[in-house]
C-alpha cells in the first residue's frame, strides 16, 4: 500500500498551490491516503458560518464522545483551512512537520 | 453549539389540520418561535438567495426552555401480571445472538425492580458472560456469572434459574455449534439469600431507568438478537431446557411453562405474543428489527413469511429510535388561507437557530394550482440524521472531499440518542433499516447543505422567482392516496433526488402517467429503492438494501424481505420496474467533486422537442455553472437504457460531458469492475436529458441529474437551465395533449 514519503515536500507545495485539483498522480495518492486514515485520527473542519468561517476539529474514536474543537484555529478562508488539515494529517501519517 | 431542536407530530397538513410542535432546549432558558414560508433555504452569503418569508402565526412568541430527553434503544415490555407473582423456583431461557458482548452490562430478560431489589435479570455482565441477578426484597442482591464471554455473532442457548429449595441461582450457556469456532459451554451456580418476584413488568433487552425528566425510560440495552424466550416454573435440567427451547410446541414439552414468546408472530407490528397459558403478551419499543433469522435458520427460505418458524428472532439495538415522545410545546391549526407550500417553525435560543419543517397541502379535495410539487419526504426520511460522512472511513474518498461538519453533525455525534439514517450502521455494525420522523431531524431544514431537502429549495426558489403557481404534496400523501392525489394536476414536478419509493407511491405515479399526467423529473438518482411505510408505525420508513446498488453497507443475507410489507427489498431495477421504464433514465454514475454540462443532440431539433429549447442556441452549452460542482450534470446522473425499459420513442435531447475522474459508474451497472469506470474515460458516465410522450396525452421530461436544481439560481435565475425548465413547465401546464409520434 502506498505510504507518504515525507521527503517529497514538493507534493505539499503542489497542494498549497492547487488545493481543489485536479492533482498529479502522486499527489492523488497522498490525498487518498490521508482520506483513508481511521476516523478517530482525523483532523476535520466544522463549518461555523456558511461560506465564511471554519474551525479545526478532530473526531473521537467512540460514538457519543465529544468532538475535539480547536477554538483558536478558526479560518475565514476555506483554502487555508484545508491546508491546515493537509498539514496535520501529513504529520499524523509521517511523524514529520511540514514547514 | 446547538441550543434548541424540535419536531412536528405531522409533516403533511391541509388547512384546518392541527399540528403539535415539540421542543427541547440545551442550556437555553427561553426560546422564540416564529413561522416562516420556505422559499429558498440556501444561506451561502455569496449566493444571496436565502428567502424565508415570515408569516403571522398565533403561536409566535417566547417560551420557557426545557430539556426533553430521549429514551433511545429498542426493547420489549410485557405488563406486570399475576403469573409473575407466584414465581419461586423458576427458569428463564432464550436463544441469544450478541453483537456487542464486550460492551458491558446488557439485559436479556428481566423482571427486575431496584427499590426494593426484587425479581430477576438474565443478562450479559461486564465481561460479556451470561449472568443472573436476583433480589430478595430485603436489600440483598445475588448474582452468578458463567465467567465465559459469549462470542460475537454466534448463537447460544442461555438459561438462568433459581431453586427455592436450595436458594441457589444458576446459569448455563450452550453454543449452538455447527461452526469451526472453539466455543465452549459454560455454567455456574451460587448461593442466593432468597428471591422475591418483582411487582413490575418484564422487559426484553433492557432494564428500566428514569429519564432526566423523571419519565420512565430504559438502560442496559442489549445489542443483538433474541429468539424464543421462555419462562418456566421450577428448575429445568439440560434436557428440559433443550426441549422447551426447541421450535415446536414448547408447552407440550414442559407443562410448567409460564410463558413462551414467539417473536415470529406479529412481524410488522409492535405486538409480541405469548403462546403459553397465561397470555403474557407485550409490546416492543423503538422498532427492534423483525423478520430476522432465528437460531435455526436453514437457508432453505429467504422470506420470513414462508418460514416463520425460522424467523423467530428480533434484533435489538441500543441506538434504535422510533418516537422521541416529547411533550407538545405549542400547536398550530393551519388557517384556511395559508397557501400550499413548504413552511418551518423557526426556533431561536441564545445564539442558535433551528427549523422544524412541514408541508402544507391545498385544502382537502381542492387544488390551487395546475402544478404539483411532489416533495420527496420518503427520501428526506431515508437521509434523516445522516451520519455516514463522519462514521465511515471511506466517506472522504467516496465524496472526494475533506470532512466538513455542520453544527448539527457535531450535535448528532455527541447525542446518539437522536437516532440514525438508513445510510448508517448501528453501533453494533448492522445496517439501519428504519428511520422515523417522530424525532428532531436536523438535516431536513433550510440553511443546511444542498442535499435532499435543502437542495430542493433551489427548485422552490426558482418556482417563486418565475411566478409559477404550485401546490405542495408529499410522498406520504402519494403513498396513502395513490394516483387520485396527482390526477387533478396537469403536471407534477419532482425535487432534485426522489430516490425512495414505496410500491403504492410508484404505482400511483405510474397510474398518473398512464392517464394524461405530465412529469418533470428535475433530478437524478430517482425512483431507485423500494422502501415501505406501515400503518403500524406511522411516520416510519423501512428499507432493506438487498443485493445491489450503492448500499453503503451490507444487508444481512436472508433478511431481504421488508418487515412492514413482506415485500422483497432492494433496487426497483432488480424488482422489475427500473426507473428507465418510468422516467426514461436511470442512474449510471455518481461523483461529487466536479459536475459536467449538457450539449444538445440531434434529437433536440426534432419538432417534438422544439418547445424545450425555445430561446436556446443550437450549439449552446447548457449548465456549465451551478452550486453543486459548478455544473448542471452532476452528483448522481442518469442515462437511457432501452434494455431497462426506456420507451422506444424517447428523445435524448441533450447529453452531458465534462465529468471528472472521481465520477464513477454505480455498482448496479457493473458486471465486472475495470480500470476505465470514471467520467474521464467512460462514455456511459453522462446524464441524458430525455423527453417522451405517453398514450394518454401526457409526457415525461427528465434531466437525470441531482445538480440541475443547483444551477437554476445562477445569474439571478437568468440562465439556460432555468430557461429549459421554464419551457418544459409552461408546455406541461397547457391543456393541449401531447400526441404520440
């Protein structure tokens, strides 16, 4: 199964420059890998205000448990919010921070 | 984040009807209620098309808030009877099939009272082992456990007994056998101080517990199946246990039987019947699933009606919910002069806002427009409180998106007692078969994402903007009244996604079209699944996703027949009435990132189709814009298929292109998957805009795309998707019949 090579930061650059795709074949693999993470490890967004504000959050392992909210991580630009998801998931999967 | 929610006790109302609204607040001391007419529920600030018209209503005003809890989880109740009072030595037994034995204490059969501790409770203990608890009425509780956890999804015959002579309690569990699993029988005994029967009801699959507001509720729910529970006087040995647990005539096997419940009887209702001498009948609560395979299912029959003796099990879930049972906060009698349309009670508490949506028909026996908008309430129910997006690991790659939760999703994650949709799985992994409107439904409201209900308000907003008069009727009305509901209308308009149809609904629509009816299907993935409604469970929908299609989860093999009707569930395509035979087109592909656009075909220049393209250029690209994937052909798209019944004279007047690599052919279309199933490579990935006449002077127009409606508001509703839709509706509302070619 494909795993992300943390040295290939040019893929993160591609995502930053073109967050909505279409993506190169390898960036597609990276994004699909991120989208297949177990739910309990995923950072996600909460839409606070339609089309205007999104908060970073994380889904818990169990149904009924509270969603972890990152009250200080609220974005007014959806593209920036998605970049943060990409960055967080990259770290979860590779153990390395993107610059 | 959510401070207020509510629901209405009815969805479809006519002038003069009375509806009750049931409201709960979460931390807010007061709330305000108002009535709005829903014209368009799209609240994206850049679209600037949200329109909720305030309407005077006598209930409008401020109210004190209160928490109304929900007693979720299914169970069954047998009222207290004198037959329980004489219990001294006894044995209680059943076949059980636990689906979450590691989930902690789960009651199987209990006639138990806490204060004072009396009665018995046969249950799974904290370790998932069979246990029996008894109370002596003097504050002493004794419990014995088999010490051996039951295996998940395996049948066991379990029994618990109390011997008054020795004051001994015992349990035994016997795996059914017949598999390769190394399962062991286990038993245990212990001393008890005594036993006093409880002066209370007997419950299956739960214990009684008070809700936060003091009403009786339930706790310690069992996840799994129970089959053939029995209660007998005396202590039964292994031979007697096996004899009375057998399928046939248990009372003849052991004369001391007090009760022998047969869950196979009364399938489709909330009744449970006792075949024993005391007639200890009862009721189920919160719709446990019936028509379920019992311990003895042979596989020779797939239909519970043909072999009821092999379908004696009931499947309970701790997250089942039929009726939230809230008290009414205020009522509303629909005034005679209220226009037919979509309405909502707007609830405001602190910084939060919620809507309780309902539908107002024209006055009984009348129409107030030539056009009926058929509201897809069956589909809204199927999707009600949809949580698949944040439960299912593969949701993001399916939808090509990054999970973005609504506030309502956050609330549902944190409040599983509000129940699930038919797209979800129960906490034990089994598919959800029932959805009820007798609870708050957080995603059937204006200002929610553009799917199902709120996507349909793009069409409502367009009708209003165009000045097209319409009446509103619902799927539930069509189910009850059939073609008689639609016959007075010259034309019927669907929403964006009329996916779920009961047999009476589909028969009613087809009968309407067999007359002079005209149908404009401005949606996609329509007329797909057979569902069922039942007079035994008003407000509930049942679905069994048999065999094929985008099922989201497996249906349990052997349980493909609907409990409510006894019908075989699944795709209408597999049941002999493909959507292609009804509206010309049926679903071929789904994809949620980018939508395509339509291009006219040679058929569009046929004189029969001229009216559709009035004002549209010969080479004009149609619908390369919109709020769902930036195109009018997308999300879920349909094509013609003569093999599946598209009428031979149907004109494909436009087809779509420009679909993405993430738009993939649906499972129903695939005999063998391959590497060219996407919108970039496969010519089948397209929507066919289709038109045909019917022998009675009617006609059908289909766009075959969910995204069509989200293109209507583009450019202030001035665009070619709007123009084509208006052309079709205008012609369909004319009296002149359509002639067959």
